[in-house]
C-alpha cells in the first residue's frame, strides 16, 4: 500500500499557509518540495533489518485489538447460552439484541473522547488509560447476576476498545515507512480477527463466565509491553518535546545508516528538522489567529479536507454494515442455526474466525499491491453472489427442496472471504489516511463513531428484518442487494488513495468529492518555483526536486 517515496514523518508536513498577499514564504515552499518523490527516501536503507523497530512497535500497539475482536465476537457465544437457559442467567430475545449491540453504541462516545485524549496526552498514553474500563467491564460480565450487569460490562469494554483502537491506528500511521504503512495498519484488524477466533474457541469449550475472565490476559500483557516502545515523534514535536522526539526517531531508525548529505546527518535528524519546521509554521499561524484551539479544529473539520472524507466514509461504512458484515459476526452461532445448517455452529463460527484471520494477513499484500477501488468493488460483487446463493439454499432447505445443508455454510464462509478482500478492511484503514494531521485524531474518531453508530443500527435491525423478510433467506437476499449497491457507490464516490502521499490526498479533497469526472489537479510546475527562490538551493538538489515532482505529476 502507498509506495510513497517521502519519509513517513515528512508525509505529515502540511502546507505552511499563505502570506497576506497570497505568496508562500520561501521556507514553506522548500518544505513543500522536500516532501516530494525526491526527498528523504533517497537516504533510507530499504531492507528488513531497518523495519524491525517499526514492526515491533506495530505488533505491540496493535495487539490490543485482540480484545477488540474478543469483545465483538463474545455476543455470538453469550447470546445462545442466555437464550437456551443452559446457564444460571437467562435473557429474552429483546435483551440479547441489546447485549449484542450495546457495545457498538458505546464505542462512538469512547472514540470521541479518545480523539481529544490522544491529541492532548499522546497516542500511547491513551492506550494505557483504556485498559482500566476494559478490565472493569470484563470483570462485571464474569461476575454478572443480572442482564443489567452484563450490559454495563459490555458498555465499558466498548468504551475501552474505542480508546485504544483509534490511537493505535493513528500511532502506526505516524511511525510506519510509507511503502509498508498500509500493511502495518492492516495488522490491527488481523489481531482483531485472531481475537474473534480465540473468543469462538473459548466459547466452544468454556462457559461465558470463564471466557470473560480469560479475556483480561489479553489486556494486561500488551499493557506491560507498551512500556518499552516510544511515543509518536510527530506528536512529541507538536507538543514541543523535542528531546523525546529525537530519542523516539533514533529508536525507530536505529538500524538506518548514516546519510550522505553535506552535513552527514542521520535520517532521524533530517526528519526531526522537518517536523520542527512544521511546528514553527503552525505556531506562527496560531499566534496570528484570534480563534481558540477548539475553534481552529472546528474550522478545519468544516473545510473540504475535513467534511468530504467524513461524508464519503459514512457512506462506505453504511454499505459495509448493512451488507451483513457484522451481523454474521455478532450472531454467528444463532445465524447458523436459523439457516438450518447441521454442522456444529461453534465449529462453523471458528471457521469464520479463521477465514477472517487468514484473510487479514493476505490483505496486507492486497493493500500493498492493488488499488482501493477495484478491491472494494470486487469484494462487494463476491459478497452479493455468495449471499444470493446462500439465501437460495437456505430457502430450499426451509421448504424441503434440498437437504444439502453444508452449501449455505460454504457460501457464508466464501462471503466472509470476499468481504475481507476490500469491503471490511479498507474503510477502517482509510479513516487514518484521508484527514490532514491537524485533525487526524478527531477526524479518525468521528469516522470511527459514525461507523459504530451504523453498525449499531444494522444489529438492531437484524431481528425486525428477519421477521419482516420471512426468515434467514430474506435477510441473506437483503444483504446481497445492499452489496450490489455498494459496487455503484464505490464506483461513483470512493477516491483512489493507493500510491498517493497523504498530502496529495488532502489536495484531492480540496478540489473533488465525486470520483467520476474528477477535476485533474495540476500542480504548479516545480521548475518555475525553484527558479523563483532565493538562489541558495544546491543545484543538484534543485535538479532532483524538479525531476521528482515532474515524475509525480
């Protein structure tokens, strides 16, 4: 994903703004050009060893998603046990609907608070704070003597999951090398998928109370390991903590060789210089501004670069949720029973989890190799076909026209596989890509909140739709229809971000909303801009900047 030639830290450098007469300052022009295809990437060593620190930091920060996966899948093993009266606590269908979905409605609240906390206190500190409500939530569920205690526990685990999910993705975005950024970000849903498998397995062999107790281990261990990785350098510089940012960059680039510029600076020193220049530019802008920090954030969100990504992501998440991606997750055991499948529903759920997990790892290659739009449209097409065939055989089994109960299970697994090609992972990875740095935390959190509100609506609609459409086969055909509409939506609205610098994505939204017939944004020719500078730029660097930008154009 995103084979961008600039450093992952210089990717976050924004436009320096305009002078009152509309002319950019020369230093801002230089910063803008230095993030071109001919900038710091030529100083980077591209081998596995140099990636080890980034991989370690990613694995530790993303490992919290194990509990996210367990929290999402937990209702699949909890609901059947509460409804069939096999335990000391029972619940009605109306109550179990809330048990399954209440965690989702809690997430937007946690995500909004998490966005402000991660921008104020740091990405990793937010993750550490999130462990408190998660541990309390699982403890309440494990010791519950009423449905109310379970609901409160689910709310707390949802709040905690939102707190550490958003900052983990943003943290990975800010420390990752651009050409592997998408692959590293996709490790978060991979860990979540593994958490689902663990939840299904534990639910198969243990009671729902024991499973809740065991979930705490997947919170405590990552909370200890996170103490050994550094905070995001971009965030540290934004808070004026330059020495800590320098140490963080040195840790991340510890296996990078010395650079070969005229000053013999390390890659970390060059990245730090760019981040400091960016902070100084923004401090100057803020000093001239009469608006408060909250006012500046609100204005930035209302700009085209803020509101357009939110609207596009909201539509994408609508088609993701109402095409059945999460209904089949939250109600997997119940779903298999209602389809008339004779296979063990817990075994089938484990198979769904395994397919998600395997495809999460495959998806790291897909996101790196292929463009976003074709992946999403191919995914939606595969989902529609699988849901239609699955619904057809479910209907035939219900009417006695067929006894091949394994076919719906097979096509439901194929549905999960095709959803993992694009429709499930890509919307989540794009939440951290589409926003500029100044609102990336809150923008990601708003999108995350909208996604979970839509997920809550889809889960709440499952039982009413099941009754209105005549059973499982009607629901499956409904999902197929929404998947087909998802193809049209992606074709018209979804922007292509594969191979684009984060800065170029921001520029796209300044000029475009509908992808079809988009305005071709033509950059000002770099050569003329270089010749209009103060003449102090090295000739060789000028040549490289011109060639790099002309190639990018």
